[in-house]
């Protein structure tokens, strides 16, 4: 997925979840929109290099959007509006071997109990429900999700399990928007309920796919699949 033109800056602080003060390399200090509702643990350190996009639209309160942050010598994509697009593009381009058998892709389709599936894949009468999660938290070359308690995320897991019971495929797809991770684990010490539910639904047939991205200031694309472990280790000390 191609990124819009980006401008360099330094993160001063993130606050109120959706706002970030940034010093641009021009010397101007701006307030940017932060398109990420998570805690952004490990990805919000003041003084870090960042990249922002500029959207001078009439009536828009914050004309800059925070897109990337530089952490441990790699860019991390913090924009949660992108993962669905990145995964959808990769599926269309046959970059996900586990999901190449489908010829129709729909986005944001209503299903379950007042939920919407990120991607619904179909070939003839075969359906595959794909929930996509953005992963930005990493430590010691391991990516983790979630970075905060997520009752909504747990609900999505249960909805996927219900689709399996109905005879469909269901996939929990973790998109790691950083390049310094070689393994994925659920962050059980952050949200034990989510982690335990993931383990439970996986045993009932919900598939887990983890793919790392390759990120540059110009684009974010699927890089390669990562292995995952669902053990119950709780000493990550984030």
C-alpha cells in the first residue's frame, strides 16, 4: 500500500489518545491527529522521529495525521486505518498463501451480534471471515497483542468461533506493522481474558495468521509470515 507524501518531525507528546504534538523539521510545532485508539505501548516515546501526512482540507481541525514512528532502528506503522487495506491488497495480489482460493472480497460486512467483519472472502458458497488486528507492541524480537485490555477484541474472537460452528472458515489475522519481530504471542499479562479466549477459539477451529510488514516512508507491504505461540508466560514486564 502506497503512503501519501510524508513530512519529518519529532514526537513531543501524545495525549487524549487522538492527539500528538510534533515538532516538524521546519521548526514548526503542530498538533496532529493520532489514528490509534490503543495504548501505543512502546510506540509513543517523546523525542522519537516520526512521519506525518498533510491534509489541508477545509473544515478539518487537525490537518496533519501521524503515520509512522521510528523505534529500535525500524519504522512502526501506527495508523489503524491501514491494516484492512494492506491485508486486502495482499490477498488480491495472492501474497497470502493461506487465502488464495477466494475470488470475492468484501469489507465491513455485518455479521454476528451487531458486529462487522473486516474482510469476508468468498468462492462459490465457501465463506471465510477474516478479522484483522494491528500489532505495534514488540519486545525482544517478539510481537504482542493487545497493548491494552480489549473487551471488543474478545467479542470478535467469540464471533469468529461462532462462524466456525456454522461451518465457515474464520481467521484471526495479526498484521505486525514493524520489522523487528520474528515471533507473535498474545500479551496475556496485559489482557489475560483476551489471551485465554484466543487459545480457546483456536482449539475450536479459528485459524491464526500472523504476517509482518515491510515499512518505508513510501509504502507498507506484506513481508512474510511469522510463527506464533499461545503459551501462558506472564513475565514480559512491558
